């Protein structure tokens, strides 16, 4: 290795691909969906009714990204309301079409998950 212009040893950097875990979440008996930031960054849900979505921020880091993948099944439309520890652009309504996918992305400021994007039904 040789010193670069900053006097720091430089060398070869090998990139490693990290495969994230996708956690499946289900609604509780009170129709609440709990996103626990300590369990990963990608969460998948197939709602069976309208739900309140809450986030546990106990181990969320500033800048942590969280992705919520919402899958539809059946022909009922459900509303997901983002509540505790979320700052979103509003509710997500699934519509009455089966086999559709929505993706909502958030970034953490350490205390709140802030929505940065969402798709329409795909």
C-alpha cells in the first residue's frame, strides 16, 4: 500500500453485498400493525382489515431507512393509518383489487419515521 496525498495508506476496497431481512408483520387483535425498527428495515404486510400502523423507535438510528411493503388480497379495500412515531403524507388505501403491491419508504430522524416516498398500486 502507498500513502496518498493525505498521508493515509490507500489500498483496495472490496464491496460486500448485504442481503436484508424482510420481516412479515400481522395486525394485532386491535387492528394495530407494529413496525419494530430493531427487527430490520423491510417489513411486509397483507392487511385483513383497516389498521393503525405504529413504530417502535427504541433502537432506530438517525438516517435508518424503513420500507413497508403492503400486499393486497381479496376484493376489500382497507385503510392504513400511520400513527405513533410516523410522519406521513396521509393514509394508504389499498383499493379493492387483489394481488396489488404498495411500497412506502421512510427515513428516521431518531424519534420519528418520516415518509420519503410511496408508490401507487403496482
